[in-house]
C-alpha cells in the first residue's frame, strides 16, 4: 500500500560574527521516479534569498541561493509532500556475464570505480568474491547488505561525514552513511554498478495518520542488475513506503543536503531538525 508523507527538514546556522556574503546549494527536493511521486516541494530561507533550481550531473534537484547582506543567522527549510510505493522485485536481471560486459562497464564506469569514501580494499575484495559466489547478481546485492548489517554496530558519534568506508569498517562501528559506503565497496568489487542514495526514513512501519515524529537524514544504496533498485543495509531491508529518496551519486560527497561557502563570520553553531508525518 502506498504512503503519503510530509517531510520538513530545517537547518539553522548561527555565526559569532556577521557573514557578509554566502553562496549555497541545497539538495532537499525528493526525486520523482517510478517509486515515488512528489506532490509538493519548496525550499525557503530566512533571511529571504533569491534562488534558482537545476538538476545536477547525477540527476539530483538542487536549489542554489546566495545572500549578500550581512547576517549572523541563516535558516534553510525544505518542505515536501511525497507519495511512496512499496518495494517491487526488479523485473529485469542480467547474468554476471552480461553485467560485466564491455557495454555495461562503459555505461556505468563512474558507479563502478573507487572514490575517497568508497576505496578499493583487498580484504574486502575477497569478502565480495565469497558473497557473490554461486548466486545471482540481485541475490549478491542482498548478501552484501546483510553482511554489512551483521559486521557493523550502529553507533552515532563514532564517525563523521568525512569518514571513509574502510575507516568505519576498521572500527566496526558507524551510522547509515558508513553502512551505505561499505556496501558500495563490496558491490563495486563484484562488478555491480551501485550508487549512494540520501533521503529520509519514517521510523515507524505502523505509523498513525497525522502524527508528526522526529526523523533524520538517512542513506542507503541502489544497485543496477538490469535496472536500478534499492536496499537499506542499516536496517537490512529492501526499500519500502517508509523511504523517501532525495539525492543519488557516487558517495556522500555528491549529495550533501547543504553545502556552501561564506566570507566573514567565524565559528558556527549548527542545528538540524527533521520532522516526518504520515498523511495517508
């Protein structure tokens, strides 16, 4: 059964000295695809700014804005209403030979190579080979996510947004970003094109209608085994109605909710609040 959800993501900055100008990008607009339909979205700022929207190289909607009046506070809020669908099995699945063919490798080269967050690692290459042995590519995706879920302990505050998959794995602890990055290491070692997805997750599968709950940004992976489909290694489940996807890319660096540069100011206090409400 489909869900309708409202997501409000608010980020507040407080500077200890006036910022004279800032240039920013917000990736707070959910994707419109076969699994979800965006009914409403707006991105607003306080102080008010003039903004424009574009779609980045990876297909994520970006709201860009700049502010040239001195300010000591900045609030950015993204509000959306989205309809999401339950998970459906991939209708098309390639064989390993087809997946590793020249045409596929060339088409998805950027989703197969290492990055600073998703580096190659010989020991993890060996794990990937074991997980892929004797099963289909789609089953190998699930086995990789299950392995990450089993090997890692979810522990907030033990890693940062700059932590790579191998660094997190060395500690065997991390958050959803680390689970996603580590799963990508395994999938790319198998030769399965795979990408990082940022978004939101309603925490309650039996959520009552109209009740707003505290949420947070979430991350998972999508794999291409004939078509793109998603899996959530942090919770060890396929994508369902609770997931709202926003951005896709090679890793977290391609999809941060907010990024920018500013002149003036000094140290910054940051507060992030995500509120999710099931509407239907």
